C-alpha cells in the first residue's frame, strides 16, 4: 500500500499550458504539503494544508493554486507554465498541523515536470 | 530566521569506510526539531530520524548514528561501514514549534565506491 501517491510521475508540457498534479495519502494525516525541488536538489516548501485549510503559502507565483477537496487529497494546479517551473514536485503529509509543532513528513515519489 | 547549513556538497568514500555528514543549524526558537532525510538515486525522500531540541542523547540505528550538540548547533550523521546502497543525497532539516514548515539544507551527495 502506497502511503503518499502522486500522479503523474512524469509530465512534459509546453510553455503556456495549464497542468495539474494530484496527491493522495492514506496515512490518516491531517496535514499535506507541496515542495519544489530544483535542478540543484534544493527543496523548498510551497504550500501546506491542514484539514483542507491553507496554513503555509510561501512566496509562490499565483499561477500555482493548491486545492484540497478533503484531508486525504491535495492537488496542485499550475497555470501558464513557464520554463522555470521545470522541477520535481513532491507532495508530503504529516500527523501534525498548524501550530502543533513539527512531525516527520512522509513524501510521495515526486512528479518530474519538464516545460519545453 | 531559521537556517540549515550542510557545508559538504559532495563526499566520496570507499565501501566499508565510516563517513560523517555535517549539519549546522540556526534558530531562535527554544523548542525545535531536527531531521535527516535520504534521497537515493531513485528520487524518493526517505525519513531517517527526528530529534527534538530537548533530547541531546545520541541515537544509533544499525550502522547509522546521530550526534546532536546544542552547544555547537550541530546535528551530524555518521554511517559506519558504509555500503554502496548508502549512496544518496542526504538532507538535514529544521523546524521550529510555530508551524510545520521544515527548512531543508542543500543536501550532501554521498558516493560510496565499491
């Protein structure tokens, strides 16, 4: 049983297109996250949701919009894709949420997005 | 501001050697959490350990051990008798007690040579 799953694993698309990445976790966790890992392997948080509520929203262009239909799912929609959006996007989940302190996060396998 | 520094960008050692990965952190929080994650060539991120700031005991798990020293703001990771399967990028990370945001270091790429 995959704990945190993402689809698709690979996504190749052209500049200007709109695309979505889906994430699901079956761990019963309250909080989910999106991270971006650039070509130098630098990992940076983009968003976090706790029980469908947006908690963390780092300085991410508003072309990126997370959507959480329920606490087991957190999708990432990207409008008007740019070359600089090429990266690996990781979804993660953790037990804690909000101001509850830090718990270990469990990551999905990643989605490699290539914008041409 | 919180910061994690992994000064070693890349390390290569021969199999069976011991290797230590350094991690230095900065935070103003009195309660905080430190983590290590492993990213093997397959790309997934694997949780290794979480340590809170009140627990300075060293931890050992098989060939892995961690040395947490608040006096030097360091949380170093040692692999004993390294194996080729240990080849990966290792990330040290820090989180305060105000939110669940984890700040990652830039990672250390470890090559274990057969």
